[in-house]
């Protein structure tokens, strides 16, 4: 293979560069200009789970890799991403439910208190007399 030399002539490529045959990926995938590597695996049901494998990986191998390559960014996708999204949705649902319960309780307590600011008679008997403490309006 001939290449154009700086003087304008052509020379064989092997004269201008050292050529080595090596293994390389069939394609390079990029996201936002950075190289992306996808690592996939299947686990054998009954022996382990994906969560156990990833938990072990995060505790042992991943810290070593990040120490060696501090600029490396990683994320867990697939089933792990679906689990993260489900937990996020459940968290928002729980928060909304707690707010709704609080709103219901707050509106119920306002309905029970008299509008003139007098204390509520907490007795169970019609005349207001029961064992224990209770309050009567003035």
C-alpha cells in the first residue's frame, strides 16, 4: 500500500509506520463522544441472581477498576435500570399517599373542632358526664 509522502511522492506504508496485527473490536460505539462498552451476562437460575452478582461486582472488582481508570463512568442498565425506575416510582407514590392521608386527617380534625374556638367535649355520654377528664364550653 502506497501513501503520499510530505515531499509529494509516494512511499510504501511500511516505510512510514510500524504495522502490527492485533485484535480490536468490530466497531466502536460512542455516546456523547465517549467510547461505550456493553457488558452482558446471563445468570443460571437457582444458583445465583443478577442482584447478587452485581452486588459482589460493586464491592470487589468495580472499585479496583475505578482506581485504575478514575475517568471511567459506568451505569447498570437492563433489569437493574428497570428496578431503579420502579423504586423511584414507588417512592413518589408513597410520598403522594402520605400527603393524601395527612390532608384527609387535617380536614377531618377541622370538621370536628367548633368554629367558635371552644374546646371539644370528648365524653361518650349524651350529658357530657363520663368517667375521666373532659372539657365543657364556657
